[in-house]
């Protein structure tokens, strides 16, 4: 587990993904290996807890072991009642946050923020369509095991592609700026990305896998 008191070198030895993440952020390991990781991150405008959450959340999806024990009906209810509303609300929150940032800081970061916002709108349009279509096909799944989910699986791949793009544009959800609101955008982009990947994993593994 990565600790606040660790040097960058110690953190990399603890979890090799730290080095890859630093490289992705454009932070040269050779120059900061003996410095405290928390200090290095702070100097680059990155919150320590957020950084660690990104690292440790990459491989483990929360609650998967419990979900494995659920029936298809329980999984579908969970997706419709909890996951879909949460993700739609988070997208709406990000929509508002990004519009405010573009309005207030278009001179400094306008082009980058607007490109991210455009991608978010594509994700929003894709998910609204996808969720409505998905909920119809879930009803069919409960009454008939032989449902063709190939179009939904293809839409999952398209959605992941859009999230990969927004991840790249935001430098892995680590936009740098001197204003506080950017921290909220970084955290919410990461939260949405993580939840969507978990959402897609649950559907592909536990609902669609045996239908292909």
C-alpha cells in the first residue's frame, strides 16, 4: 500500500504502476526518485489521495465478489435502479462544471476544456441512448435466455473508446490549473470513468457472456 511518507522510489517499488502513472503525467522519475511522493504530486498540482485512488482502483472493481452471487434479476435491478441514475447524475454534474470552467477560464485553458466538454457530450448522448435500449433488452433477458446482445456489446466498446479519449485529453484526469474547481472536474471524470468501466464489466461478465 502506498504511504504518504514514501519517497517516489519506495512507492515505485511498492507498486510498479506508480512509475507508469508518473510517466503518463510527464513527471521524470530520474529527477525526483529520492523526493517524497506527496511533495512531488503537490508541486504538480495533483492531490495525493486522488493519485493513490487512481492507482489502486485500476485493477479492482468494488463489490464484484458479492455481485457474482446475485441472480440476473438482482443484477438488472441494481443496474437500473442504482448504476444508471448515478452515472446520468454525474454526467449532468460534469456538464455544469465544465461549462462554468470554460466560461470563467476560456483564455487560459479554453481549447483544452472545450475539447474535453465536446467528448463528454458525445458520451452523454451515447449513454442516454444506450441505457434506454439496454433496459428494454434486460426485460427480454428475464423472459427469454436467447437474447442477442451483440449491439449492446459493440456500444460498450464505443463507450470505452470515448472514455479513453477523455482520459487522454485530461492527462489521465490530472488537468493542471491554478483554480480550485479543476480538482472537482478531475475527481468527477475519474469517478465516472471508473464507474462506467465497472458497469460494463458487470454486464459483459454476468449478463452477456453466455449470450454471445
